[in-house]
C-alpha cells in the first residue's frame, strides 16, 4: 500500500488517539442521560413506540418524540450558549473539557425537563398543553444537536454565532410562534398576551 493510501488512515488513527476519550465521554453522557430517563419511566420512542426522524407540527402528540422537531433549533442554541458561558467561566480549560462540560449541562437539563415538576409547568404556563415529556430518543438527539451548536460556536467568529442565533430565534418565532427566548419567559414568568398570541396560531380541530 502506497503512502498516499496509508496517510488518511494514519490521520484517522492519530485523531482517535487524541480525541478518542472525548468521543467516549460524549457517548457516556448520552448513555447516562438515557439510562436515568428510562429509570424515571420515560419511553424509548414515545407513547406510540414509533421511531421517526422528524415531526414538524408543534401541536401534534408526536412532538418531542422523534429525532428532530422545531425545538431542535433551541437545543442547538443551547450548545452555542454553553460555549459562550464556559468560555467566560473556564476559558483556560481545554476546549475538549469544555465540550464535555456542555454535554453534561445539556444532559442535566434533559433529565430536569422530563421531571414531573417541569412537565407540569410546561402544561400550566406554556402552549405545550398536552406535553407528556420527551422520548429518550428525542432527549439523546437534543444532546447531539447541542454538541453541534457548541462545535459551531467554537469554529466561527462570535458575530457569526450571534447572527445564527438571531436568525433561528426570529425564524422559529415567525414559523411556530415560539422559540427559546419565549420558552424561557413563559416558564419563568408567564405573560397572558404572549400566550394568547401563541394560541392564536393553533390549528382549528
């Protein structure tokens, strides 16, 4: 085998030696989150037991059960924000450690988000009236998209990250009348005017 053929494999091998522990830790975070949620009684693929890749209707009972949905944008933004937070608080730490830290933060949120107290809060204060929590499949997907958001923020200039976050927030607000900002506002301090505007977008049965 020529050097031209062996060089790519050598680079792969070197990459695995350098970043193999990062991949193992990331898989560990996803596995631990999934195990905790299963212990909590969460279902692997939601109440219908069907594995799907996409659910675009936020009013559907399949929302937060599939691999991706409109709220996937919010979880991608989580990763970008975690990058910024950890850069401010632990900028001297290697980026690999901050990356795993971000995944741990996202995994912790997924567990909290699927606890009875947060599920009930969503039902009471937001437009997620029939929210039953995420499937484990969806939670692991959310961690993966947060990872992509972190890596994106790491590789581009801050102003690009800010522009992308604004585009996602404005786009999802226009598309489904909800986004990460509104979600946080309604969880912490519900505003009737916002909820009325959001509910006006609900399809008529």
